[in-house]
C-alpha cells in the first residue's frame, strides 16, 4: 500500500525513515539537518562509511539507531566531495530510480513492513516531484510494504 499524507515525517509511527543525500553529504539542509541533530552518530558513521567505501550515487546506506529506528539514506545526488563549494550536486532520476530499486530489495531482505519517505531529491536535489513520485510508485506498487509518502510537510 502506498499512501500520501500531510505531516511531519519525524513524528511518523514508522521505525524506518528514508531520506536522500549525496556521498560525503554534510547533512545541512531540510530533513537531513533535522536527522543530524537527532542522530549525530549517524552522520559520523556515514562519513566513515563514505571514506572507507567511496559510495556512488544510486546506492543506499542504512543505519540502525537507538530505539529500533532505521534511517535509510538514498544516495541520489552527485558527491559533495566533487563540488567546488563542498555542497552536494544535483540529483538525477537515474540515481533515484536505482536507489529505490536497492531500497525495495533491502525492504524485502530486512522484512520491513512500513516506511516513511519525504519528497526525496526535490529540494537541494532539484528534481520535479511528479517524476520522483512516479518512480516511487513504480518501484513499490508490487512490494508488500506500507509506504507513507510525506508529500506535504506540516510541522506538528
């Protein structure tokens, strides 16, 4: 089931939250900033992972934290390391689609029954929501998982 809702994703009942970032991201905008403030160890672990594994856009990286929370980072943007100003590059639909395919595999492998996802890759990433939305539906309409898309942010 895929359901689009209005609300604050950080108040979700889901124990799995999805976000989109870039390799070597600084987590300094939007949801990433809020998650950095809530889970500083996730950012530390992510930076270590990036230095060791040198991930590429289109991959995913999952982090498990205190209280059974999981944050799955979809690497949908060009690396921050490759830019002059240290900020992430733009996202591409190809990266989004590949990361969502990997997410679908991860969801099945980990027996995830539900997750919350915002309008990924549309802020700093610069993509059009309707294009990203279509990719989410395409990759999850046949997967046995409850997908809660936070398509409209409303602070609680």
